[in-house]
């Protein structure tokens, strides 16, 4: 029976009736839109995880967002904990962000030329972030990381990059690699179309492994341009690292003439205005940020000291450009959003709200002896079906546990709670989530966990 149910919910079929909990919500219109989308786009989507291949049912096509809520094409209403994968820290359609964007759009939406808005957003960021002195706006987090890697190579005149298994840095060729075999090795391509020669310039080691780190720098002495890491790895679970380990990375880079790059596309402005660098009080050489600096619109940036950034064209020989970089609409949204984040007690209130939420869920699971842990930092959290006290490395995640998440995800969808469609994805709380929203969500999670562990 279970096999037939799994086949029914292969990710391409309409959702039928749940045999474990509430009846499945209607996805008739979403299913129609998905069927049509598959005639236009590979897999019917413009980003792979949206295809719902890791969970039950067809993708939900979203029609509207407001506050902490989403509405899909079938008019189902959800409390949203995906928040456009993190950047909507104020929730959807925040009035001050919306008003600022509308105001700026009256004068045009794209010029391919400088505007005063770029200066205003840059000044707002730099005046409140002691870890960078100059920055460059780009159009995505992937572009920010790609540019940071090029800058590190140009600055150090070295070619090799060291990254970590379990950290995702966008889909640029040199970073779309996975670990090879052995303690220290070159990465192997994890996507068709990535030349082996590109992967050969990337060394991949496990997180939280100082021996592998030291061996890499010994084996490739004088060849490593930079270490790149998500200081709060949040693309493959929430793999929290100790401050001591991150400081070790800083020290190793300094001792070996390599740069330390913090990829803060997720953690930036989430755990504090200065991101993970400020949270841990560790200064990287280059930092990258994503669309949170543009209110969720397509934007990114990388920043460093004035001396390092002086190597970027037109001041230096590291070329990087973008027609839509610093576009006025994204700058306007960013100015409005980041101004809100600078208000007194914003992060204290948001982080306390998140901590109360995750603590209540953990108490429930622990009281019932469920093999379930909630990991969190700031307003980021992750559900793991494990009894481990901590998970700091990708290979500590049990792939079989994702079957439990599939059931949980469906039950939450049926109860009006929206999470990203993968058990490896983290959740986010915004300032728009209030106590009533969080209480409703907790009850839905409790019911869903009871069903998951009843099976």
C-alpha cells in the first residue's frame, strides 16, 4: 500500500487524499499550470528545487504574498517559512519596501548608468558593517560569489580554491563540485557541462576537519588563493560550525597568504546586520551577500577592504561588470528594508521570537521521545530527524530521514503551513510572523510529527 502511495506522489502527479492525516488540499489549478509549464521549461520550473521532486505532489504556483502569508493559484492560504529562501526578513509586501519601490519606479526602472540610490544603499551598508570598506553591487548571489573568487585569484595570483562539502555557493562552474575520494582531493564535477579542468582547480574537504585543512595547505603549498565557506552553512541542512573552527580558517589563511571568503548569501543580515562575521567577530577578507540587501529582488554584492577592492576594474585588472548591477528598483527596496533592520531591538525581538518557537517544538518532540532535533541560529532553523545533539558535517545527515520529512511536509501543507520542498532546506522567521501565526504553526507541527512517528 505504501509503495502505491509513494508512486502516486512521485512529484509529477496531482495530489490525492492523504491516508495519514488531513485530506490533501486542492492543487487543481497549480497542477494545470505545472503541466503547461513543463512544455516551456525543463522540468516545468526555472530553478530545480521548485519541482517538488523531494516531497509529495505537484508544485504550488504562488499567486500572492502579504505579511507572513502566501496564497496559491487554488486560493489555498499558507503561513510561509520559506520567505523566498530567506531574504524576506520583513515578510511579503512590506508597506515601506513597496512604497519606496513604487516611488522610484515612477522615474524609470533601468538605466544602465549610475544613480544616487546606489550611493545611498552602499553608504547605509558600509556605515554599519566594520568588516568591509568598499563593495560592488551585482545581480545575484551566484554572481557575487563568482566575482569574489575571481578577485581572490587576481589578488593572490594563485588559481586553486578550497571549499567544503555541504556548502553551496551558487552554480558557477568552479564551485559546482563535490568531494572526491580520500582525505584531501580535487573536487569532482557535480553537474554535466562543468569541465574537469575547472573542477581540478577546486579542492574539497569536509567541514570541521582541521587535519584535512592543514593537509590541503601542505599538499598545495603556495597554490591556494582562498578558502570559501558559508560561515553558517545553511544550504544542506544547518551545519553549525564553532567559532574556534572558523577562527582556525582565518589563522590558516593568514599564515599561508590566502584569502578567507565568507559566503553570507543566506546568513548576511539574517543573524545580525553584520551577518556571521559580526556574530562570530571574525574578519574575512571578502564577504558576499544576496538578495536580502534588495528586499528579495534579484541583487547581490561582494565587499572587502579598500585595498583588495582596488583590484577590481576599472581601478584594477580584475574585470567584472553587469548591465543591471545597482538597478534603481533593487536599490530602492534595499534601502527601505535595511533601514528597518537598523531599528533598535529589531534583531533581538526577531531572534527571541525564533528561539521561543524552536524551543517549544523541541520540548514537544523530546517529551514524546521522537528522534527529532531543531537546530537554529538567529532567525534560521532546520528540522532534522535525528537523535544527534549536533550535526556539523554533511555526511552526518541520514538520507533515509528525508522520507519522514516528505510526510511532514505534506501534512504541514494540508494544515496551511509552507516550508521549502526539501528536508535539506532551512526555514526562516520574519518580523511579520506574530504569536498567533507561530502558535498555529506549532500545533500543525505537533500534529504532523505525531503522524510521522505513528507510521
